C-alpha cells in the first residue's frame, strides 16, 4: 500500500456536522473511493454503535444536551467506536472514517488527542447544507433509517427535526485552530480547505469537489461480440461479429425505448473500433476516453488463453496466483487499470446527467467495482457478460442494480476476453 502522508500512513477522517447534512453519504463515498484505490479503509459509524448497544428507537429527548443520561450513553458509544478505530490502526489499518456529528470543539479535541497518541493524522470533514437540502435528506433517507422503523412518517419527521434542534443548540463549527479540515458546502457546491497537503489530502479535495447528490441512472455495457471474441483471443482492435452487430441493433432499441425517455445521457466509449461500432448506431455524439480502453495485454495481445498457457507457462501461473496485481509483460495489471480509470470515476461523480458507458470487460469491472463497493482483489472476478446492460439507479446510500440481457445469449463457442 502507498504511504499516504510523508512517513505517516495512518489517517483518521473525522466527519462533522448536524444531522441530515449528508455526512454518512459522504463518508461511504470516501470509503468506497479509497478502498477502490487499494488503501485499507474502514468506516466507524457511532450511530450504528448506539443502535446496537442501546437500541434504535430513541425519541428526540435522548439527544438533548440537557439530558445527562443521554449525554453519558452517547459519549460511551463515541468512545467505544473510537477505541475500536484505534485498535484497527494497530492491526495495520491505513484510513479510518469516524462518522458522527462531532459537533463540539471538546469532542473533536478528545478525538484528536486519542488519534495523535496512535500516530494518526486527523482531517476533519465538515458538511454544511442549506435547508432545502436538509429537507430532502430528511424525507429521502432518514425516514428509511432503523431509528424510525414502524413510525408514522409525519411523527418521524417531527421527531427528527427536534433531534436536529437539540444538536444545533450546542453546535460549534470547525475553525482554523483545530488543524486540517475540508468544509463541504451543499454536497460539493463549494469546498473550503485549511492545512490540507500530502497525497491523501489532495485526493480527498479532488474527489469531494466533484460530489453532488443529484440522482441519475448509469448504464454500463461491453461492446458487441467481436471476431476476436469468437476465436477466444484477448486484446486487439477487431471489428464486431455478426452477433455483435445484432447486439448493437438491440442496444439501439433499448436506448430509444428505455434510456432516451429519461433524458439524453452522456455516452462514453473507449477509442477502440469495437466500442465505436457498437455506439455508432445510437445516433448520439460520444465522448471517447483512452482511459476506457481495454487492459493492455502486452506480449500476450492477440493470443488465446490456451496459447498463453502453452507459450508463457510462468506468466500463466503468476496470473493465476494474483489476478489483481499481475501485470502482463509490456502491458498492464488490474491495479494499473484502476489507476488510469480514476479520472473517469471523478467525471462520473461530477456528472448530473445520466451516463452510458460502452467499454471493455476489465475496465467495466473496475468501474462497476467502484460503484458497487467491491475491494480491488474482487474486481478481476466480477461478472460483466457480453450483450448485457447493467442499469444502476440511485437509492439512499448506494445503487440498485438490474441486468438486462438484450437478445439471445452469445453462442457457446465465443471465447473469453481479457
């Protein structure tokens, strides 16, 4: 793993903000992003500790700063999560995300003191939102929270607003004397930073400045079957087969009937012939990305897997042992593909329009792995079949997936791609 800040690889990202400001949404996004890049990352959500050890159905009075019993219990849960986080650092963790309101300077100073003793650098991320966003967050996410299971929606909203008011009375914004921070205003509309430097800090700022909470669908699909696919050869720049051209026609119908009515999407392709031929029938202008090109197979380009095993048995064994880290001679590894796909991910997060990506198996595994929260060692084994559209639609804290097979399955004689 990379050293994230000088000679100190451990960081505590400490979320700050009143309830319904999108802290958990942002925390989960950060965890998914850093884990996808290969950093050992873990989320510690104090609310989950409270629900597990005290119970989820706590009325708003429990959160009143004038309620000493509630303050004591909530402090106990915060310290329990903090102790677990520090223990995790001792077991080799790199980046911990401590997700709670952390709404007072006293609480943040306590966290910082504990982290400094563990030699972990603290970065505060404070989420600040206007009332319109808060109202959307309350309605769209908090009503689905375990805190309000079985509660009438109007009663739940009133209780949660009272909870926010309790926290607001004691809330103290992060200031410059507290060290490194990123203030995220209206989920990415504006980002203010203080004392942010080093690898992790720069990556976080770049990532957070692209965030928003506008829901929009994403469609992922491989190009249609190619002549190389039919022969079981990897890489290359071959044209579509007859089955591949049929898939392009089916994709056009799906685009016209399902995708276009939701608003014309951005359509992104690689720079290779097979994605151009698949996309050209859509009649849409496309954005071509070299970053969406298939994994570079180096000396194995154009070979079948049987030929690779026969000609390069050591390479075959090395790839079998570690498909994520294995790099084709004069080519790339899956980790290389993930690194070069990072600008695509940042642009995908920035886009507020629907997006359709027509690309290749290894690249789409990497993008899908990011979107669905898979670790890097899982990415080479994800299923991205030919002639199938993966439709990903937003839900409270992630994406719902539907796989749509367009037309008959590819004939059994079609070989695998990279």
